[in-house]
């Protein structure tokens, strides 16, 4: 079989989604499954749906369009603020979008009017991670503006933590989101149905707190796909961490010294740390590189250690046993390696369906 190859075990994804749906369900929280790491793969989205998630979400409208055109069922949310240049497609392909800019809200409204549709919006609140979100002091004003816009339905509030600055979701910032929800409802005489507390980084909080407050939704990608929580990248008990496997092929295998010789300047990708002299090693060259994957996010399955990477080569210290040209090496991927290998046209994707 051709390499490099990323295998996707759909039953493991369904299992992970199902376990998270039931654990969070017990806390009164629904799951919106995020498909962006898989480029809006319809097969992966369907596997997530089989696990019982309430809806699907992606950061790119192109991916939601792919899902719609593949007849994947269920409500769909765009989780990155729409580009002004894409509002027509956002209204056409997404039921809901997450928003933080009044200009974009007005444009979504105009597009919804033109298409004679209704579009739901969730207003994102900045709670300290300093990526997207309306500052709490400005929230009521934006809510009032939104309520005046025709064909837009204000569905609720959301926030996103841990992505930009690593701010942990905890009882302080989650209670603040609940407080803002109550405040908006009281001040404007409306009721909000979606209070979206965040991403996979919210799991520790959501599964351990005695009081989730108003939070009734989490948007989960990494935890479903890779079975890990992203704050400390610990495996989540009962979930598969190996739904994805990357295979690369050996194109050279030789015993070489561990230290380079000659005068050392920069490499193709900047200054590399000096390698320690450990004598000769079984070096293997694999036909995969930075174009295809984030080498730092790969864990070789079996003996062997990654000692370098350039655009098209990955250099492995194969350990005690020499690999043969043509052998394959399997890797576990982290989120960064997953996203990059999914995006590389050179990496073949192989779906494993239940046998
Ligand atoms: C990517 C993203 C998510 C999903 O994050 P995971 O850590 O993969 O669960 C949720 N919400 C927003 C706004 C995102 O951009």
C-alpha cells in the first residue's frame, strides 16, 4: 500500500464521541463535534454523528459546504467569525455562526434577508484568552444591536479559552459566562438557548464541577479525534488515542555517525540543536517531511527516535535494529501533526470502517 498514509479508524471516533456525549450529558451539557482537523471529512462527521453528538461545527465555511453536499445530517455551526467576503456562503451553508463583530453581524443579516433565510448567531465573549470575543463591558450594546437586525436570531453566548494564551477554563471564567447570560436575558427580556462554554480544554472543568451554571454546550474536536484533553495532553480515560495512525516509508537505511562533520551553519529550517555524539546509529530516512506533517507531533510506534526533518525527509535513529528500504514506520499523531497530514495532498487517507 502506498505511503505516506494516514489511517482513520471511524469506529474509534464514534466510540470517543459516544463516551463524551454520555459523560457530558450527565452534566447537562450537549456536544457539538468539530470537524476542522479533518477538513470537513463527511466520513469523520458521520462517525461523530453516530456517537450521538447534537451538531457539527467547523472553522471554515468550505468544510461545512462539503458536509452539506455530502448530505451529512444535523445542525451546522461556523465556529470562526465569518469573513465579510463570505457572508453569503455562511448564511447558505451554516445554520449558526459564532460572532464578535457588529459589522459582520449586519452583513450576515443583509445576506439572510437577500436569501430569505433566518440565520442564528452566537456572540462570543472575551474571557481572557485574547483570541476572539466581545469584551464583557461591550456585550449588552452588541446584543441590543443584534436584536434589531432582521433575519438574525440571537441563539446565545459562547467563549473560547486555552487556544491562544492557554487560559484554563475554571469556575471563575465559566461562572462569568453564566452571569453574562443571565444579565443579557434580564436586560433585554429574551431567553438564550445556547451557552457554549468552549472546546476540549473545558472537559476537566465540565466533568468535575458540581455546577455547570448556564453552560449547555461544548465544541469538541481534539478530544473526540485523539482521545486527549488539550491542557496537559493527558489521555482521557476510556477513549481511544489511536484513531489516527501515520505510516511513512523508509527510502534509505545506513549505519551513520551520530555527529555531522564539516563547518556547521544554518540548515534549511534554521539553526538546529547540536546532536550529541553517541557513536554510530542505525539511521533511516523516511519519505515524509515538514510539507506533510509537524515532525514534533509524531511519536514513533516501536523503537526509534526522530532526529531531524526537512521538507521531504524525516530522519530517524532506528534504535538497535536496522530498518530495510521499503519498510514502513508507524507514528501516533498529535493535533498539529494530524492537521498538517490531513491537509497534505501527498498523504493518502485510508478510512477504516468496522469489519
Ligand atoms: C477549534 C475550535 C474548537 C475545538 O477545539 P478542540 O480543542 O479541538 O476541541 C472549538 N471552538 C472554537 C472556536 C475553535 O476554533
